[in-house]
């Protein structure tokens, strides 16, 4: 996904007449793509090393288990006693890598380690470099100058760890996007600021709240959000695309299910206290998808997927102008109760 976005930025940087104002540099974006390619190659190399280490690990302990059973004069099942040449090589590789004293490293004693895998997660050069000299593609690229110098091929850095390449990728990304972010930031300014709610506990600040945005007729921007999860109500915020327009909101609760009526008074219909809103998302310009949690008489929680048509609600002009005087202004407004049609209700 990141490579896809960087490739799009590379195309935008080359189209200077249209996107030159953003300040994208083709060289910097290409460096970021190369760094990402090297990181992807190193991640794939780590996966291969893990797979190879696991294969050798399993072959060694299978061989060790057979030896232990033979020393104990127990019968060895034929299914695990068979050893082909490939398994013998795996056992030999495991013994060589993990149980051979290395006099070059002071303080290192013989014993089982996972050094070949763990070194990729350290901020230092690899001590045990993976041998790719027998790779046909690598040999072909190294023997062909045109392929070796091609900017379309990602360079392989055999001595660098995954953490080192990740830092290189972060640096390259910051270099490529620093100037565009500065230029774009200079042309953006805050028009209005509203505090929608106050968190009662510090733990609530770490909880993500569902937020969905959509536009209607390319003139109004609507934002649907929940103040907490689960919630008895949801909030619909709208603003016109005009700079001088006010921000309006509507507090909405789900009323009686399976009845098609719109009630704009808190006294004309009782709010259904058996349903709580777990998640909300915009299905299209006039339809809202609600995931409700229903508590039945047996105190069992059932999930209800509801498709709510907002066309009538939008046309009814029930929105209230938002005020910045009170941070909890939205939470104190009257509730609009909406009943849900039976043919758009699904029990999960």
C-alpha cells in the first residue's frame, strides 16, 4: 500500500504543470521508493531466514528425540526414524550454527541461540550475513551492468538489519514529504474550532470513537460520530462548503424498531433503552449504517444491523446551530427519536 502511494506521488512530481505547486521532488520521491524496496527485500529475507531456522530446528529435535529413544532401548516409530539426506543437512546446519564455539567472539560459549533471526531486529550490521551467491537472479543481475545500474530494480543491502533499513526509510520519507507538508500547511488555516465533548476519565482519551464523513450534492459536508462506545445517541454535524456558513448538529437516538415514523419530540415517543449504538458508518449520501446492540428480556446481547435513510431527516431541517460557549452543548440538547423500518433491519 505504501509503495502504491509513493508511486502516485512520483507520477505527480513528474507532472510539474499541475502538481508543481506542491513542491514534490522526483529525486526525493524516487529515493523513498528505493528505500522502501530495500526494506521490503530485507523483510522477505527475514521471513526466509525464519522459515529456514524453523526447518532446521524441527529436524534437529526430531533427530535428537530418535537418539534419546534408542539410548533408552525404546521402540522408535518408523514414521519419525526415517532420515533422508536433506534432513541430515538440516541437522548439520543447526549444529554448525548453534553448537560451535566461535573463538573470534570473546565470552561466547557453545549453546543454542537464535542469533540468526534476532540480529535483524538490532540497530547494527548483520553478523551472520545470508548467503545469496547461489541465487540465479542475483547472479544474473550482478553479471549484467545494465540490470545492475537500473533504477527500476531495488538494491539489496545484505549487511544491513531490518531496523537500520526502517530508519533509512523514515529518513527518506521525511525528506520527500517535508517540503510538500510545509507548503500545504502554509495555505491552510483554522476557520472555527469547537470542543464536541469532554472526556470524564483519562482512559477514555485512548479509546477511538467511530467517525464517518460524507457529502451531499457537493454542497453540504456531513460528519457522523459517537461520543462513546457503546452509546445511546449519535451526532450528525453538517457545514456548508461556503466559508461564512455556520456549523449545525443533530443529536439522534434510535426509537422503536419496525415502525416507520419520524418523531421530533422527546415526549411523543419513548426512547428505546434496549438498544445501544456500537458503530456507525455512512453507506452512501442518504443512508447511514448502524450497528446496534439489543438487550432482550433474558439479558442476552444481540447484534442488529440497521440501514437508516437520512433523506427525510435532512429535508426536515431539524439541525441546530452549534455554539462554542459550552463544551458539553451537544450533550445537553434535546434528543430526536427516529423509528426504524422493519425491512431494513437485520439481526446477526
